[in-house]
C-alpha cells in the first residue's frame, strides 16, 4: 500500500488537533475527557467520528490519493507523527486524575469497552465501607453527646433502657398468666371438693346482736365511752335498757345518725326510755294517740324552776313520738312542731293541737328538711293560721329580756352542736326572780330543769321569734 503523502498527513494532523481541541473544551466545561473516551455515548462528536470511521472502513473508502484506508501500509505508521504518543499521554494523565493507573487505556484494542473492576477489588471496597460505618457512628455520638458522657456509656444506657422496657412488657404478662393458671386450678379444685354447710354458730356480723346481753364494744364504738357507760349502768337495773343494749343493730335501719340520736336519748333521758324501747317495732305509727295514760307530765320538772303558763311538752311523748315527720320519727326530729304546740297551748289555753298536728301543718306547707325537721321560717309563716302575732328579732340580751318582761313567749333557734347535732328549737317561757330565763326544751327534761343566763342563750341562738295574742 502506498504511503500517506504530505496532504494526507496534514489532514490527519488537523483532525487530531480538532479532536484534541474538543477534549480541551470538554475539560473546560467541567467534564472528564478520559471517561468520555471510554463511553462513546457521553461524547456525541466522538461518537459521530467513530461511526464515520467504521463506515469508511466497512465501505473501503478511498483517500484523496486513490488509496483506501484498509489497504494502507502499516510500515508507514511513523509518518503519522507524534499524534499516537500524545493520545497515550493524555489517556495516562486522565487515568491519573481519576485515581487509576497512568496507562489505563494502553494496550486495549480500539473499540473495546473498558474492563469492569475485579471481584477482589469490590470486596476490598465493601470491607473498607463497613469498617468505616462504626467509626462514623462513634464520631457522630461524640459530636451530639456532652463531653462528660462517653459515647460507649451512652450506647450502654440505650441498651439498658431497651432491656427495662422489654422487662416491663414481659413481667406483667407472665404474672397475668400465672394468676390465670392459679385461678383455674383453684376453680377446678373447688368444683371437685364437696360443699360444706356453714356452721350455725358462726356469727354473720362483727357483733352478735341477737343475744340478750349488752354489747359494750358496739355501744362504745357508736356513742363513745362516756355515753356508753351511762347507758350500760342503767341496763343493770332497767330491763328495757338491757334489751336496748343487746339489740343495738335494731336501731340502724334508718341510718347511723338516727341510731346515734335514739340511743343517746335513752342514755340521757329516763322518761324517753319507753319510746326508745318501742322505736324498732312501733315506728312509723299512722297517727297520734289520745291515751292520756301515756302522757308525760306537763308540769315543771323541777321545784327550782317557777311554773309558767307555757306547759312542758316533749317530742318523744309516747302519744306521738313514733309518728312520722320529715322522713323520721317525731321523737327524733320533732322539736320545731313541739315548740309551736307549747306556745299555742300556753297562749290560747287550747290543748287540742299537739305536736303531731303542727308537724302535719308544716309538711303541708313544705316547710321541712328531710331527716332534719321543720324549717325555722314556719315559726313565723305558720303563726297566722294559729291566730298568733309573731315578731322575728335578732337574739340579744336586751331583746330577750324585754320580751320576757312583757309576758310574751319566745322560741329560740339553737345552732347545731349545742344541744343536738343539728339545728334545734327551745321555748323561753318566762324569767325567774334572779333574772335568769326559764327554758322548755322539747328534747331534754334535764335542760328544762335548770335556769339559764340570758347572755348564754343569746350567744348560742341564731334567730328569735316572739309570740303574743
């Protein structure tokens, strides 16, 4: 094959220089010349040149001097100048920039794709990556955690927290399973065991209230030591009180507060013992009785207390004590109607209206508090129906004394905790020669058997109602 002439060499040099210029422009744009040469798709101009060369080689394109490229003389290769040396040099420089070998493309036939990394190289890279991850995590922990806490301790703390959470989940589940197993075993054992009849001698409550002996422990628990001792002393000589002390539980059907009031009444008032003894079986009674044999004397209970026109009437009188009033017995919560009955009988002389009648009038007027008794307002509102004049005043020494000097009757409202645990009512029927007041207490003969300082009465009173005709 004829050698290339000068014109052919010049054309080849121009083409090489043009391609070298394209590579330089590609580097200036930030690309990689070596990578573009390895992958023809990344360099469109190079791709087109390669396709053109392949086409010329396949068709046996002839050069301007009449020779084809396929028939060129290989011995004339030195006449092509230093272009191949420069290309090899550039390939080595590009490979060095990528971190590979300096002659990466040397010795590879034209058109052959670059070889893929070996399996050994891939394994070494993977090993280096895995070895670097714990170190990277350790450095991140050093940046996040305070300097006082080493990262290894933080990791140990996290593991401890995870362990505790797992323990909190597992242990209750194990306990529930154990409890269910025990319950199943117990139920199966109970089902197989014979059923035993309860012993007739076993008590059903803490105290046996069906015996005919007093139960000191139950009384002390309910009334306190002092009041219980007083009631137990009476039981030694009074069969009714003995029965009361042996049947403490029979008085609890209407609540603990009522039970306390009734039993304390038996301890404080001897005349109230018949009512207390009959209360469990007689309450509630439909209406009051007119049997005078059951009446309690309305005279002054003590010779030291002067008699007045106002009679002494008691709410636990057997004639009406077991009648119902304000959701309770008249003997327990009927001090208001009983005071109004005393005033009416003393000022008018009419004995026909009893505490039972006054209680019914208060209930019809809806002037009652459940379990507590009559509202104080009915002392004023109910006076007109009884044809009595009523004035409401604030209780002081002067107002109480002036009302007594005029001969009027007074009803005082006593604050809770003084005579009873709830609000109560008393009648002040007169004044003795020594200037002390005479009291008619519907709940207590003991209070009615003594004279009272007016100052003391004013101090424990919350309201005062003065009656006249």
